[in-house]
C-alpha cells in the first residue's frame, strides 16, 4: 500500500489520460475499430464455419470450366439457357434465380447476326431465313414465363433510370425505413421482354466493407422503381409463391423504439421472418466450400444430374469458371464466385444461421472496456509485473472466450477486441508509467546512495525505493567511526591542491574497504569517516563484516603509508606517517532520512552512535588503532581481541567494556596470539585485583616483547598503572574503571 500511495499521482494521471482515449474511441467508433472487429469476427467464422447441410434446398448450376469446354465460350446463346431452364423445370426446381443481368439482346440470335452482315445476296438470303425463325430472346422469354424464375439486376449510381417492373408488392409496418436503405438512382436491368416474363427481379448488389470482403448483405435497397429486393430474397419469395414482402421497422407493433426512428427490424417473406439490421442488411454465417453445393451446367444439359439434386430446390445459375470475372471475397475465402455467395445467403436464411450485431452491442462493449480498464489499472500498482501481465492476458483470453461463445452458440457478434484493447492499453500505459517511476526511483536511489553504499546493496535497495521516506525506523546496526591522527600536523605546508589529493588518496581506499564489506558510508567529516551496517537493507552477519572492514582499513592505511613513503623518497623530501583510530559498536539506532522536506540525508542517530565516536577517541588514550565495545566483541568473538577493561566515556554514566582488535579469525587461532593473550589477561587480572604494581610490571614486559605496533598501548597502560599506584582511585566494589575526562 505504501508503494501504491507513492506511485498514485503520476500513475493516475497517465491512466486517466488513457481512459479518456478509451471513452473517445468507444464513442467515435472510427473505421479502424470496425476493421479490427471485422478481423475478429472473420477469425471466428474461420474457426467455426457453418457446416454444410446437403439437405438444404439450395443448389448452384455452375457455368464452370467443364461447361465451357463442352459448349464453348461465354456468353452462351439464350436458347441454351432456355434449354437449361427447361431441364430445371422438368426436374422440379422450386425456383430458378439467374445471377446474370441480361441487359442486352442476345447478339448470337440469327436476326441480329443477319443485320451485321455486309450488303449482298448472302445477307438477303440469311435475313429471309431469320425472318421465319424465332429470336433467341423470345425463346428464352417463353422458358422464363413457364418457370418460377427470378432474374438479376444491378442497382447503380449511373446508367438506366428507367424503372424495372416491380414483381413483388411491398408492405410496411412502422416507420418509413427509406432513409436507412441504400439508395441508387439507376439500374441495369434485363431487357423488357425478359423482365416482363420473369416472376421476380432481384438486385445482385453487394455491400463490401473497406477491405472488399462481403460480410453484410442488403436484403432491400431503393432503386429507381422503389424498394428492390435482393436476388436471394426474391428467389425465396418466388419459391414460396408469395406476392408481398413485409418490412417491419421501428415503432411497429411489438417494435418499441421510444419514438425514435431506428430503421428496419425484420423482413417477412412468406413463412420466413428475417431479423435484419437498420439498413435491412443481414450477416450470413458462411460455410466452407462444398462441392455438393455445385452442379455443372454441362452435366445438367447432358442429363447426368439425378432428379433429387434439383427437385424442390431453389437453384442459382451463374458463372464459376476462372476468368469470367464474377469473383468476390468472404470472411472464409479470399476468392469465391458471386453466385455461390447468393446460395450461401439463402442457406443461412433457411437454416437460421444468421449473425446478428445487436443495437446494444456498442454500449455493452464500452461498459466492458471501461470495467476491464479499471480492473487492470487498479491491479497494476498492487501486484508484481508478472502477476499483472498474467492477469491482463487471462482477462483478454476470457473476453475472447465469451465473445466466441456468443458467436458460436447464439450467432451474436459481440466484440472482444475493443475491451481487450482497453485492457491492453491500461496495462501498457500503466506499466510504462510505473516503469518510469521505478526508473526515477532507481535513479534517485543511485544518486542518494551510489557513492556511499556497496553496489550489491544499492541494487537490492532500488527494488525497495519506498524505504526512502522522510522519517526513520529503529534497527540494530553496527557503527564505525574512523579519524586520522595529527591531521593538522600532516596538512601543514600542503597547498590546497596537495591537501585535496592527499584526502582523496586516503579516503578512497577507506571507503572501498567499507563498501566492499556491504557497509553504508554515512558521511565524511573532514578526515573522519562515519559508516554503518544493516541499513537501509538487512546485511547478514553485519558485526563480522564491520570487523573485517576495520582490518581492511588498517591494511589499506599501511599501503597508503608505503606509497607516500616511496613517493617522498623519490622526491627527496620529509614524510610523516599517517595514523588513524577506529571505533566499532553494536546496538539499536534510529535510521532514515534526516533533515527537512527539501533537503535530507540518509543517516543514523542514537546513543550507540555517540558511544562509537567516543570509542574512536579512546584509541588515542590507549594508543591503539581499533577499539570496540563489548557488545560488538561478543557478536564477533572469534576474532583476535584484547580486553582493555572498563571505561566511562565523557557524557555517559554507564561504563563500557572495551576491546582492542588485534587480527582476524586465523590469527586468533594461532599459538602466538594465545601466548600473548594469556600474558595480557594476567596483566588485566592484576588490574582487576587492584594490584597496580604487578600490573605495571607485566605491562612493561609486554611492551618489550610485543610487536612495535603495540608498544605504545602497553606504554600507556604502564603509565596508567603507575598513576594508580601513586594515587589509587576510590574503590567501587569491582575492577577499577578508566574514567575519561575528555573526548
């Protein structure tokens, strides 16, 4: 929750902007969104196409490659089409619909042929023969009149404005839907002789989408003669012998629209009432290609088609041969003959396999998109990125599963793409916003701590930037203070540039020693260094790491002095050896960002910190380089320690047990240290027994036998014991306490 509050302002601003975009997208419904929906719905049809039912009373008489091979090039003489129609009537076809517009007279008829001949005896002779012959169009018209036939016409924006004859009556219930129907001022219709003979005239027009795919089929349109049915609807009417098409629109009985005009609701033909869109359009659920649907025209003309393939069926006649040009695209097939689309439309009508996009679909999708957006936006700041990514993926999967279920079971086109896009947008914008905030937090952590904390600790800290808040917490820390001895004397005679170089050369290895042991450098105070362990993150075994860091600093100082001595020797100048004191302590401290809201530092406060500073000061008194409290020594007891007794530092009433650090664990286990420690303990036992004379003698012996580095310590002890001999302190019931009167 703390992370969520920190992230809230910028995150909410980004997600609010994205949410406004989602609302705008849902309200404006741009064409690109419709294209996305179409892609989704097309994918559904490809996943679950309408299964072909050979029992449906629909067939296609195909002018295919075999037909052209047997009977020659297209167009055929209309006498051959008449023969084809006669055979269909003889086989018991319920209706025959031509997906062909016979807009011109048959140019293969003998009378037309005779008129095109050059003047001469041959023309006179052929014209005389033609005068006694029946024209092809008349023969075809006679066959059309004797059959339940519907001819095709094409509505267009230009062409004949002569109104074709109306074959069907149109009745309307409710509002006039004309404003919703596609309107065409002209029509390319069959020649009058054929149009008058036919029982039906239907439009072959499609309403392809922007990508040219035929998804919506207009059942009705406005032509120059008024409301014009589609060829499939007209074939269905003719097959039933119905005379009227009934249009049910908004505000008809049972079609409540609260006074608004919403267009067509349904179209009724004979026994079939077809739910339609506002523009009287339908969406067929296409089926896969089925060879059983097609019957070759050549096979029919040669009497090779069983009667049961035609009897009682609605038959569409059209071209399917490659190169004849009547090719369209559907959601299932990129290329399909137009006549087969007509057949599939009728199959969908007869089987009830129509797809529907309800009026409330856009509103529902907007609501679901908003809910999905809010869900992901609320979840993102609270869980890990992987969890939110999985949740977003799962939600999108669930949306598509529900959408596909509605498509497959109920024929409803409910879009999952827009809500999924909304969820993805919420995740994308939110994830980027949180990532940018995390990056900013990481940069802040690196800026605040990169120079003072070990890189490994910084990398762990950037994963928890919420710790960087004004305030603090109480943690058990190991604290280190270090300070150069006689720095004023060393800096005498150095220029500002030389002094800066000296300090950088000294502080760099000291800092590295701390950072390499996962410590945090709190601050530099001139030549002094303050550091601590176990904050801002937990550091395992931090007392031991701090002790190792102190030993590393001792070794680094020895190298530093060696380099300075070599440099002074090369330059033939004097050199003063640098020395330092280090205090180590362990205990609870207040740690956090200390300061004001405008400027603060990550630091520590508490009595433990003050005591550590005093321990560092005691190094001068005992003439050693590393002193630690009893608490720290107990937490790292396997190092080589020497007990220096109990001291009461300035500002504290409680005495503190102090220990000098001699070496690491391996030296602590050595025989040399064991012998040294035993003799040292003898000295401290005499001290505890108030036998200062004997303690002084042992101190003198240790000064003579110990390493030169420790000679100063035992000289100081010898002097203190001598002072106690001269002026014994007041007895307190325990061992004497070293009382310090200065820092």
